[in-house]
């Protein structure tokens, strides 16, 4: 009978990808905590939480993050455009995870090996802002087959990171 392994007994190889997450007004403590865990799972280098009055640290976030907020570097910034412009200057390709008129299915997007990627994810009700979409090199979406056209931001981020890290 198969025996479930704990994280100390897995054979997964640790790897870090040149991927930065930029959160556009994501403010739910549960989602923030989940994003830390997902970022750790997919070898993300850092997270930016952007927007006025965003507070990352809370008991709920810490419970959900399960200590990954101590591993993944993060920043709290009011001005997302400044963050994007700075990362562009450092050679990052800005990608937005958002359904738009011109968005490309993420499973068809092929980053080049070695590309530095800044993936912008949006708050669940508002999505990625128009200001940010104008700055993005591409908007990527996840093909969905039900009636709904959106999903939880943490779930969508996990799917996106899975697809992006397959190629890097």
C-alpha cells in the first residue's frame, strides 16, 4: 500500500525561477497567505502587494501561509505603476493574468528560457486595472469550460505558475 510522504521525505528538487508576482489590490488575508504558499511551491523569487491601504500581516494570512511568508521576500507598495516601471527597467517582461479582447490562453504562451517575468494578478472583484493592462506586454487567460469567467485569484495564480514554469 502506498505511504503518504511528508514534505521532509519528498524527492522534489528545489528551484527558483525568475518570476515575480505583482498583486494589484489583492487584499484578502486568506488569498495573501495562499499566494505565499503557491509562490514557495513554484519557486517564485518575490511578491509585491500593491495598492493603498494594503496590509499583508494578519493572523489569518499567517495561518494560511504556514510560515512561507518567512521564506518568500515580499514588498508592500502603494504605486503599482512605479513597481512595474522599475521591473521593466530591470529587464522583466510584464504579463497580466486577465481575460481581455486580446488575451492569449496561458497554455499556449511560450516564454523564452531565461526570461524574467513579472506576473500581475488582480483583486477578485476588480481584476487587473486598465492602467496596468496598458503596461503589460501580454494579457494571459486560463481557458475555462463552465459558465463562470473567473476563479479565485490564488487558484488562478497556481495554474498560471504551473504553465509558466513548464517552459523556464
